[in-house]
């Protein structure tokens, strides 16, 4: 199997439709939440809405580079999520997340294989391959958090 297909499949697995590694994916975990639960803070943990924005921030940044634009995202802004005041706000974030995830998956599947060894924007960021791997690993890290936060929210709701 080509590297492009392997990486795009892994991205699809974590963000859109997989079940193999974690038994779930981002889309499934965020799509069944209402906006109030998505905004719920448990102690010092980030809300699910904040984590969804955070992961989307990086997906959108990588997408922009793949489309030929600059890398203009900064870690310090990756949690600067706009407030979610309604179910429509939450739906809009989910829709952007899914749409941009699909675009990244499709672009990765179709870029030339030799591009994966090229420098990603600047030498300090390593190769395209490394950055796609990091996007996948970072996605699983925060997917795990979302799963645990949802469990805590549901357990709290059952106790009330």
C-alpha cells in the first residue's frame, strides 16, 4: 500500500470514520453531544468544544499549507476558541471540523509520494511525513481526552 493511502487512511480513522484503534473517532464522539455538554468544564480540564476547536485549528493550518498557503498558525492561539452560545454554533464547529478533515484526508491521499520527505514549510518543522504523523498522534491524544470527559459528564449527569 502506498504511503499516501496509509496516512490518509490513518487520518480518516482518527477524525472521521474509524473504529479500529480507539473503537471510535472524533466525528462520532462530538456529533452526539449537545452544545451545553460540549461546553461543560470538569475541574481544570478543557471542554470538548475547546478540544474540538484546538484539533481543528491544526487541521486547518496543515490544510492551508497543503493548498499552497503559508503556515500561519501559532500554538499560543490554538485554544482561543470563540464561545459556543447555541446548538448552531456547535453544529458549525462540527461541520468545519468534518469538512476540513475530509479535505486533508483527500489531499494527503493524492499528493505525490516524494513530497513526504520534503521540508514542511521550515526545517524546524521537519518533513511532511512527520507533520502528518504528528497530526494523527495529536488527534488520538485529544480523542482520548474527549472520551474520558464525556464519561465524566455522563457519570455526573446520572448522579444528579
